[in-house]
């Protein structure tokens, strides 16, 4: 009777198995560790490659290891305790964003934001800098633009006020309030105003008050003083007449009224004189043009009696020596003053003397 004894092939170099060898009755077999699989030669173990064939359970990134794998997360996420799940990191809450003003978290990232009047620096997306609104189109201001931290302000030139839109400027009518401080007349102009005085008055150095002209003031004062002196002396002369002593008050009243009327007349005369001076005709130097029609030449000849027998014509009038001889008064006495016009029936309505 033959007796067979089993040979353990695994005792000799693991029977050629690269990882594990298991003996069986009359044979053996090779096996592999976790993460490996037995090749077709039934001896060699090869890496399964879970990341390659997709048998892993990582939520984001699978890293292949020898005989296995491990999970990792993308930037902005962190791996949880289960080793496979990734969750977003809130950089704004953690304070790791580095924004100097606003911070807004996003899935896997974040971005910085700025308050009104600020913008992100072009070289640093986490830092906010002030916006100078006046650089572009003067901030929309009509006159002046002043930049402030996080804002700006429109300003106006003197004599203007900022409009309701806070950008346009409107002229201030200074004359509408207390007549601009002018004693007589106030004239508004764009951005300012000026004072003027009525006829017979001149503007003081303060450019607001008006004073009577020196000629009219002195003549009026002198006349009034003389008349008042005369009025005060009249009652004394009447005292010598005993029969008229009861009429002294009546005479004084009448004298005072007469004085006032005379003063009023003097003032009116002064104003008329000033008006005529202001609107007087220009001198020959200011009005050199000489009419050259036949009617004018005839009128000139008629006026030679006023000019000491000089034959007056256009050539004579243009002569500098004649003009110097005549002086400023010649224009007023010549018949070609602009106040008189020639016509067919009567050369001049009047020749002034």
C-alpha cells in the first residue's frame, strides 16, 4: 500500500507568489494584499489603481498610493474627519482674506469689496483706495470740484449759489436784498453787481453811498446860507416900524417860504446844468466828420460873420490852424452842429449864436 505525503510548495520561495502564498492539499495558490489584484500569471500582484478606475469614494481629489489611495481637497476647501469629504473654507469668517474693508465669501474662494467712494487698488485686490471723482469730467460740477475722502463736493465762484442738483451754479441777484447795500441804484451782473447814483450825485469810495457833486453842493450851500441870512435880518429891519410890529411873524413865515422856493429853484437849475453837461455835444476833435453837401457849404458861408470874416468851407474847417483858432467853442457856434439838419426849404432851422 502506497502512502502519499503532501508537499508544501509555499515553503520554497513562496512558490513564486509575489505577496502571499497559501498551501493546499496537493497544491497552493497566491493571493494579494488590499489594494492589489492577482495578475493573470496567478503569482504577481499589481496595484489596483482605485483613483484610475474610479473605485475610490473621495469627494474631490484622489491621490494614488502604493497599494491604496488617499483623498485631498482643492484650494479653498478642507478635508473632514471621515477622510473623504471636503467642505468650503469661509476665509471672511476666519479673517484670512486680508480685505481692509468688505469681504464676501464664495464657494471655495472669496473677494474683497469697497465702500462707496472707494475702489480696489489695481495692484492689490484686497486693498481699497479713495476714488478722486474730480479727475473725470470735473465730477460733473459746473464750476469747481473738491475731492474729499470717499466723496467729493461741487463749489461755485463768488456771486453764485449751488443749485438743487448740487452740481450747477446759479447767479445771485445781490440787488434783490436791501438793494445790494446801494444808496441809489443797484445793477446786477453775472457773478456780481455795482451801485450807481442819480443825476447830480457821485459814488463815494465805498462804492455804495452817493454824495452830491461838489459844484452843486457848494453853490447850493452858499445860496442857502445867504438866503437864510437875509431871512433872519428881515424881522430886525421891521422892528423900526412900530405900526408893523404885529405883522413880524407873518413876514417871517412868508420869507421862509420864499427862501425855500428859491433854494428849490437853485437845486433844479444845478441839476439841469449837470444834465446838459453830461449830454453836451462832442468837441470837433471827437466829431471830425464834416458834411460836404452844397447846403452845408452855403450855411458855412452864412456864418462867416461869427468867425471874423474867414471864408468857411470844408477845406477851411479841416485846416488844423483854423480848428486851433476856433477851440472848443467853435463847434457850438458853427451851423453844422449835429443838432441841426439841412432840408430843401430851409438850410438850417436855426443857426445857434
